[in-house]
C-alpha cells in the first residue's frame, strides 16, 4: 500500500458528503497503521504493552470521543516516531507537515511525562507534574488534538494494566489522578475522566475498590429492581404528559462513591444516591417540563438541585441535576438534558468544535466571534487546571492512600498564561506587560506596539497582566520601540528577552549611524588623497577588516586612525606608514605626468599633481573629461558635459586644464557611477532592478529611494571599470515592469 497521505476534509461536510469524508479518514488511518506496523512490530512499551496494540486501542478511544481521522492516524505515527532517525522530516515527507507536527509534539509530551514520574520524592514529582501540565497546556495551544491523544493513550495504558493484572507504578497512577483526569474534566470529556479515575483508583487502592464493588454487587438486585420500577413509572408519566424522552439508568462510578464517602465522612450504607437516572429530551423547554414531572412523582431534595442549563459550567457542560426520594425511601439522582447536551457531555468540547475549527492551525484558525469566545472559555479552563496543579492540595489519593497536601509550586509564582483574541495561549513571566506579550508573539509586533486592550478594555502599557486575561495589541503600521521601555522604574518590560530585543533595535540604529559617520570620514579622506576610485572593499581588506562596514564602524568610533589609512594609501602595509627614507620611484617615461592615483588621470603639460574625481558627475573611462584647478584640493576632474563644470569654466576659464585617462586606468580601479531610475511604485520594484544589476555582475554600493504617491525615484551608485557597460545595463533596467526612465546621472 502506498504511504502517500490522503488529506480528509477537515470542515463540516454536507450530509451527502459524510460517507466520503469518513472513507477518506479510514484510508488515512490505514495508511498510518501500515507505515507504523513494520517499525514497531517487535516494540514493547515501558508499560509492557505491545506498541501496535496500544496504538489500536488509542485509535478506538479517539473514535469513541469523536476525534477526526488525522488524530486517529497520529496515534500510529506517534509510536513510530522514536524508531525514526529524523522523525519530523521523515513523517513530513510521507504525511505532510500537519500530521508530522502532531505526532512529534505528542511524542515530546510522552517524554516529559516519563521524566515527571522519575522524581526522587513526592515534592519533586509534584513539581514535575506542574511542568507536565504546563507542557500539555502549551501543546494544546498549538493543536487541540495533542491533549486528546495523550488522554486516550493514558486511558489505554490503564486498561492494559487492569486487563493484564499487572502492577502499575504508583507514580504513573498518581499522575493519572492528578493530571490526566482533571484535564479530561476541564475538557468536559466525562466518560474518559470517569474511566481514568475508576481504573487508577482500582490499581492504586485495590482493597478499597474491591470492598466497594462487593458491597455494590450485594445490593445490585435491590438496586436494579428499584431502577427498573422507577424507569417504568417515569416513562409512563412522561408519555401521559406527551413529553418524548429516553430514560435510562446509569452506573454510579466507584471512585465517585469513595470520594463522597471521604468528603462527607460517610459509611457505604449512608451513601444514598447509588441509584441514578438520565432523561434525554428534544429541547430545553422539554427539560424543564420533564423536571416538573419528576418533582410531581417524588419528593425533591432542594439542596441537591443544580440548574446547569441556565448557568452552564465553565467548560460548557449543561444539564439539570436533581435528587429525589421515593415513597419507599429510595434516593435517586436524576439528570435531564437534550440530545445535544448529552453528546457534548459524553464527548467534550475538544471533540466537537475544537478540532474541527482550529485543529489544523492551533488557535490561529479563522472562525466566527462566537467560536473565538468558546475557545477562550476552554482555554481559561485549562489555565485554571494549571493553577490547580501548582497551588491546590492534592484532592485524590496520595502515596499512602489518604488525602494529603502539597506545597505551592514555584512555577505558579513565576509564570502566567494569557490569551490572544483567537485563544492562543502565551506563557510569560509573572508581572509581564502587554509589551512583553507583543514581543513574545513577534519581534516586529513588539517594536510597533502602541497600546493594548485587556479583556476588551484599553489599559496603559505598563499594566501587569494576570493569568487568563485576553490581550489584544494595538500596533502602528511602522516604527520602533520607545527608550522609556528600557527604564525599569517605569515598568514597561518584565522579560529579559524583550528588553534584549529593544536594546538590539537601538544598538542597530546606533551602529548604522556610526557606520554612516565612518563612511563619510573615509570618503572625505579619499577625496583629499585623490583616490576616490579605490574599491572600498579592497581597501578594508588591505587594512585587515572583513568588509568595508567593519572599517567604517571602527573609524566612526574613533578606534582606527585616519592616518593609518593615509599611510596605507601612500605605500605602507596593514596601515603602517610608508618608508619615508626610500627614494621616490621615477615616473614612467611614456607618462611623465603621473598623479597619486597610479596613472589613472594624466594632467596634460604638468608634473605630478593631486587630482580627484568630481562627486557631482562621477567620471569614468572612457568619458571625455576636463580638469579644474581648485584652491587647496588639487585638480578636480569632471566629465566634459557636466553642468557644474560648464558653469565654473565659464566663470573661471583660466583655471580649466586639460586632463586625460591613463593607458592602464580601466584595468586598475573601479569607478563609482550614479544611475537614476523613475518608475511606477510597486511591491518588489527595488528587488527586480537589483536582480538585473546582479545578473550583469555590477556591484551596487549605495541605493537611495523616494516615493511620492505612485512615483518612485531611485538612485543607484554602482562600480565599474569603465562606463561602456552602462548602455546594456540601462536597457535591461528599462525593460523591468513599471520603469519608464533609466539613465546615468
């Protein structure tokens, strides 16, 4: 069978597409099992269960709580991951990014759970349970199905220990009670919660479990007769009142019986609500009508009534709960709910909207406002679980089998969890602000942060956040951080990581300013020395720097003397002054008028004079050039058609001098040349022009751009040995979409 993945439709399928969607899911599950089977065929888990059998059981449990095909497929890929050399890369190649990430993230939590159970004492194990809860929380934030996979895996392991009559490690059972059962409760997956509690309790305290089970069994006949009679009477009365309903008895879980005995200090014989009924009706109005029927038949106990329809539990659970006493003195606990409420109660919120709406993108998926609010409510339930793990007494059973307390965890005081408007969970240091939150999401968002709404209200940026709050960042389109953020007395930043990002931003600005300062100093020095055509990269390397910017930065900081650059240009090495005692070399006979640039420009009729290339027109061979004798700066060399030269030549014709390019000029240096480009502004314009120059192997040393409305004006400073290559480059630039003019400046 091919291992190519099939991506089932993750959205709400139309009724006539349901069969196709389920077939796609089954095909994906079969492919995942086929992929994993040869890898884990001989693998036994640390529980003693065969790996493939474990994955089969997890897949069945996930199907029972309504998980999608990808979650069930991940049950197999998760156990295959440890057998792969590069799990993510190999799984991604076979099944895509989403399934690979889901499998690998779940595997990481398995390892964290294993480490949590290896604590040397109860306090350390408790601390590690807090860490496990934190990891579950953050993993759930990335993909809701991570928690479902871990819950299903833990339930399957407990079933294996019970079925095989194998003694489970006490730390494993304690973790099941303290972490996984509360997680299932917070998600509203009651069937999983009850089974985890009952099985863990059975393995943790087998004698107590068997004693309660035996007493239940002794009273089973009496209890079942009472339930059957109550069901018959209730159904007849509901039918007479024309209320369509399903009535069924439900078992009372042994662990819940034990908790009631412990909590209220009761003996087994004093537990009255061993009998329980559930009524399922069509709609909410029928729920209250059925409640009226129940209370008309039997005497209600007012203190035991709860209306979770009018006021749902925080995790979304809805139902009417009442306890009644019959004429014979029997006590019944009765739940009344609609079919939708029952489905929600059995499978939980995470198995319904959660994975469908946000499974593929964590909490980042697009959804309606109501769905976002539902996600936030669920996320806050998980945050409450994390706080309970860190700070509340141990409610189930400690290692000795009796209720015990655990010290407050350090993590509860050091970390908080806040939510994005899409219910993504973000972990921060305690005392963090909205600015810390923005930097935790993205560095650029932190730089542009200008305000924040916490639970819908605008607050100052220095306001400390609390766990469970929903934070929305108000950001500018562009800009940077404020220096005030670095002032600890103002309280804008708590996170060292965020402070480092703000400092890095200002350091980069300062570095750019220093480099620009140094560049200006070096360029002015080269003008004084008549060496403006020197390649700056070559100059920097000759002075021992990796690149020109490194040289500029050192010069801008006054850490590298300009005299060292002068000495190097005049013949020294590595910045050392040239030997002043050495005789000057005689100029070549063919060119008696060599200047300091090594023969690049010849001043006709003169000896060796200081020359400099005029920055206004940037001449380069084979341009026609003319010289102008300046006051104190030697001869300034212009292009013959330079407007500035034409103007000053008219005013001072006596200072015009003939100059010419040396015979070797084009082979010895690169000359800066300015190009001007006018174009219709668009995204990617600068990139496209730069690519043209790169393909022509033309070095760009500076770019200056300016946009006014839809018009972009750009100036490129390039380096060429001569100007003859400009024609082709300008023609290619003119062909770039949007460019309507390209010329030399």
